[in-house]
């Protein structure tokens, strides 16, 4: 219930991300009819997302990520902003995609890839983002994480990895997760891996379920997946999404 017709940031984000229940969606639509300013805000956000979707429809596709030999200058923050927007749009890009800084700072921060090969890349900071509970996608993300840490361990390469779950992907890191044993084993074997849960996704789940979300003991809560992702991208982390 949206008390006193006040829409919180969490509720607004959940509506935009299509994460509200049917009754909450109806209530939000009713509030939009009563509040022209709210409707205008939501319409503008949706237009921005549609524009970003068109931008990402024209990105080049690479088979693997290869770090540039030289980085000249900083990446245009205009593209960082575009990259930030993409995380608010469910289903714009399927599969895995990865971020990289490019030699020419007029190129986009995000480049789509079909795969990430740790034997080819020289990345030392890698972030894997899961926003779905779909079994195939989650297992692919965990398989990739394990492949990277195993290869790095064998080759004695100092690598840091973060596994971030948001939206429906939050279920992967909850206490009742079917992946609990796998996450525990990874955490015990590799101290360079962090499992992070999106605080906004947790608040959205609280609104839906009327009870607090409990996480696996290996998992740390962060304020928002988007903020964590963009901060890491600015600090040269490689980004992969499943």
C-alpha cells in the first residue's frame, strides 16, 4: 500500500522496473491519473530508457574482451551516464556483456561480448551482475566466476571479483537460495570473491512480501547495485551481466 499517496523512490524504481505486484501497479496507475507531475516524471524516465535502448541496439559485438595496450585520457562521462541507465531497463540486452575503457574516448563504455576468456584477457578486477533468477543464466554466471578464480589461482594472478545480485537475481543470495552450498564453497576457497546484494532490491522485496529479506552469511548488503556498478566501472573494473 502506498500510504498517503506518497510514492517512495523504491516504489517508483520498482514500477519502472516492472517489479510491482498487480494491485500495486493498479494503485500506481491511479496515482498517476491523479498527479500530472508524477505521470510526467514517469513518462520522461520511460522515454530516456527507450532512447538508451536504441543506443545499445547499435553496439559492436566482440567475441572476447582484450584489454587495450594503452589508455589515453578518460572516458566521456556522457557514456558513463548512458551505461548507468541501462541497468534500469530489464531485458534490453540478453546474455553477457562487458564494460571496458577504450583508447578513443568517443567510443561507448560498454561493449557487448559473447564470452569472457580469462586466458585471453588481462583483467584484474571483474564484476559479475545477475538480475534474473533464471537457472541457466545464474549457473552461467557462477560457472564463469569459478572459471576465472580457478585460472587466476593456478596462474598466481591477483584478481578481485564481485558478484552482485539485483531485481529477481536477489533470490540467488537469499538464505533459501538453491545455490547456497555453491556460494559457501566459493567463499571458503577464494577470499578474493565478494557476494553483494542490492539494497533497493531488498526494499522492493520487503514491500512485496511484507517481511525483511535474510541473506546468506557470505553476502554483504550494498545500498544499490547501480551505484556500486558505476563506481567500480569508473575505477577500471570489468563488468559482465547475465
